[in-house]
C-alpha cells in the first residue's frame, strides 16, 4: 500500500475566498462570512486570512468577531455559489482521476496512483491542480501528498495558503511524529484530553503506545489512531460516484423566532417532512419509524419516536406521525427553538409488505399517484411550484439555502 499516491486538496478559507473572488472590492481586507443575527445564526462561518490573523475564529458570534477586528467586513453566505465552485473544483480534480472522495464542500481526497504514468508523479499532479484552480477559478488550495489518506490530509494542513506539502513513506516519522496528536483526524478535544492525562501528547507518542492500552482507553478508535500514527492507514479513496449506504434521512432547522403553539410546530414539521419525503423517493426508500428532536429556548433537547402502521415515503404521513408524537410527548415547559424530523428503519420501497385487511389500499395508491405528480411538477418548475396552502404564511424558518449544504460524515475505509 505504500506505493500509493494520495492527494488531499483543501480550498483555503473557502467561503471567504469565494466572496472575495465574486466581489473584488473585498480583496486585501479582513472578511468574515457570518450567519444572520436575526435568524439566530449570527456566528462566523468562515474568515479570510487577514481576519484570521486579527484573531477572528470560526464559531465566534458576530459582535465578538467585530471586537477582535475593528475593520472586519461581514458578508452573508451565498450557499448556491459555494456549491457551484465546489463542483467546478471537483471537475478539475477529475481531469486526473475518477477516484475523488469529497470531505465536505472544500476538501477532497484523490488517488492518483494510476495517473502517474500519464500525468507525471504525484507532486507534479498536485502542482498542476494548484495552478489550474488558481488560474481558472481565482481560488487557492493547499495540497497534501502522501502514501495514505491520513497523512495526505495532515500535509494539506501543514502549509497554508496556496501550498503543497509532501509526506513520504520514508520521512513521515521526522515530519509527523513531533506534531501534536490533535492534528490527526479523529483525535478531537475529548480524545486529546484523555491521552494527555497519560502523557501522550504528540503523534509520535501515540505511535509508541501499546495498542492494547489505547484500545482500553479509547476503544476501537484507539487502535485506529495507533495505525494512523504508524503510517498504516490503508483506507481507500472512493470513486467520484460512490454513494454511502443511507441509514436515515433527516432535516432540521433552527427557527427565526420561537414557536409558541402547536399549529406553528405542525407547519414546520410539514415543511421539513416534504424534503424528507423527496429524499426518500430519490433513493427509492420507505421508512417504518419517524423520529423528532425538539430543542426549547432553554437549549435543552427532547427526542421522541414512533412506529408507523405501514412503511411510507409520503410527506403527509411522515408529518402526521411526527406531529402526533410531538403532541403526545412535548410538555411545553419552554417555547420551541429548533425542530428536526428524521426517517429511520429504512427499506427499499419495492420490498413487499403485508397490509391489514382493513387498510384502504386504493386510497393509498391514489395518494402516491398524487405525490408522483407533485414531484414531477417540482422537478420541472422548482420546489415552490406546488406546496401545502398552510405553508404559504410565515413559517419562522430561514430561507438562505443553508439546507443545500452537504457536510462530510466520515472518512470512508
């Protein structure tokens, strides 16, 4: 496996860089992309290099960021543009290989092992990509080049912006082992704190540990970290068309203002369920259990779930089940700030199912035909072309497009 050539490409300050590229007046200035304070998303989502040097950090509330940097320019996120440039960047990667695995909108792994005979060695391919992204899109990338995914990602973090770092199989101990273990993927704050209690602070310290000790301390993740630190990551880069198995489909939102009664909650649940039903149809799945998570304005959350009498992908049935669950279980000690609806226990829509003697099968078939027509109209004319009349008023839901953003869950093995 050490003969592999793996790249990890990371778009530098992605959101802020796209904003600066789209509006040249922002060049050379401290810029932060921030959510709306009015919509309760008033935090820093991304910042430019100048803002970073001034002390602005991702996750800061807007006023705190402005206090750190008096000349800070705050811009609202344009998620459609970020998705557009993410896809354009991936198209450049795919000139060199079809083994391109996204890790969020701004990061990708590339396996260029089979491309070296045509495109040159991995460092040459990385340089071509770096130059193409800069010249064609006006953005910059930092690229790590290594023999596995973990060290390639580590390399892309070592030198920023607009840089290439190689970590080879014969020199990784000198380059990697002195680094803090928190620099390694899947070694978050809690894991770092646990390791520090035993004097394990660097990646080299992790590599020198007894794997049995790490497993006892961290479980299976401990063995994974030990393998990563010793350069034994054999995880493959997935094909560009790879779709991970779907175990659940959910959608959630933090409301613009608190939901004060059941009718307001019902409308939000119905809006969320429309998206869930659409995703289930796209993937040919049905759900047998609906789960709802509610967070009050005291920031404490409650989660409830209920079984459906028959599996479904109809938004109206998903919404009805979720709302019924909410009505029966939520105590209204506080107003509602955020709602998430999730379809779990998924199975293929085509799977046969025993129905009750008393089920109205013809009525169900008619409902599904109506939903088929709704989906077709929305596919041609947009999501807003057909909707429930009750959703035409104020839903207290933000509409800035953040729900289009697909974030990474895992590094595939």
